[in-house]
C-alpha cells in the first residue's frame, strides 16, 4: 500500500466500527488543519490561514455526513470505543508545521490535502477488499468513493492555486542562482548579526554569514548546475526576507541536486553544502 506506507493493522467487523473509524479520520484531519491555520495566523500569513480554515470547513462537512449516515444506519452517533485496533495516522502535514511560513503556498497546502484524501481513499479501498460481509464491503466502497470525490474537488482547487501562483510569480524570482541566493543569505545573516546584542549569538551569525559568502564564491567559480535548481521554480519573494526561510529553500535545492546530478563529485558537493545549510538552520532555530 504505497499511499498508506503500512497496511491497516485490522479489519472492520461491524458498521459501528466502520463509522467510528471514519469519524476518527475526519477528526484527525480537522485537528491537523486547524493547528496549521492557527500557526499561519500567528505568523501573519492570513492568506494561508484562510486556506487551512477552508480545509477545516470541508473536513467538518465530511464529519457531519459520517455522523448522519451512522445515525441513519445504526441509530446512534459514531462511538470511538467501537474501534478494536490501533489506527495508524492517515493525516500528514508533511512538515508544514515546522518549516518557515514563507516556504508555504496555497498550492502546497492543497497538494497536502490532495495526498491526505488519496491516503484515505487507499485506506477504505483496502478495508473494502477485506470486509467480512457484503454490507461492510459496500459501506467501505462508498467511503472510498466519497474520498475520491474529495480528491477531485481538491485537485481543482490545487490547479487554481497553481495558476494564481504562476501568474503572481515575478520573472526575477525564477532566475535566482544558487550563488546569488547564498550571497543573499550571507547578507541577511550579517544584518542579523549586527543587530544582535548578545555577543556569542552575534559571533555565530557572523560565522554563518562568512560560510554562506564562501559557498557563493565557490559556486560562482564552479556552478553545481548550469540551470537553476527546480526548488527555485516556485520561489516566492517572501522567502528572500528571512535567513531561516532562505536557508530551508537552499537546503531543498541542495538535497534535490544531491539526488539528480549526473556526476558523483557534484552530488558530493551538493551534500556537503546541504549539511552546512542544515547546521545553519539548526543554529537559527536555537536562537540565532
């Protein structure tokens, strides 16, 4: 089950259990998106908060449908105690709760939602194939069809977000090179060091700035790739404003190059740069 990672550890034996599982999955998604919405509001990304709040609204509607179906079929609301086995999480925010908000876009948010619904579809398809009765199989198949409908809806939203993002993207943002972005990172770190009143922290930031400048010089002399890294094809201007966001974008680019460059020497260089950028991110998180 590639979409799920692991096969469900049990099977559904009763309709009560089926509805309890469905409700738990919807509640998990609601909690996940609500947490992301709260973080985006706290970080000032009200546009993305609205996207995640829309996803909360969608999942809440799905939960209401499950509750209605359960009441109509079993005469009661979904009961969590009906689940006899441990459910593996089907919701995954894919690190969105940890990365800098500047690296997140509406397109990425809807992409996460699409993949979550695809995992839910795979889950119900798997359970349907192993249901012990016709009634349970048909109910699980109906759940899978519902999830597939959600996938289609979210894919339309994702396409819309992609086109809006592409229209808003400036040509300059797509032309950044690794060397230029390392120079930009060096400047951001230098400015942060100058404004830090704590001597140890200021010295650390100054060292990180010097390392970024050295990487920029090396990349100017010997570029890793003749073309911009794919990670920069959707780079938003806000990423250029904070050292942590820019560091994470550079890390994505170096890790991508470490996997796809044709020569071993180039891959090794990309991995080395990625390791240094990861050190930079860790230092910034600890108080830089």
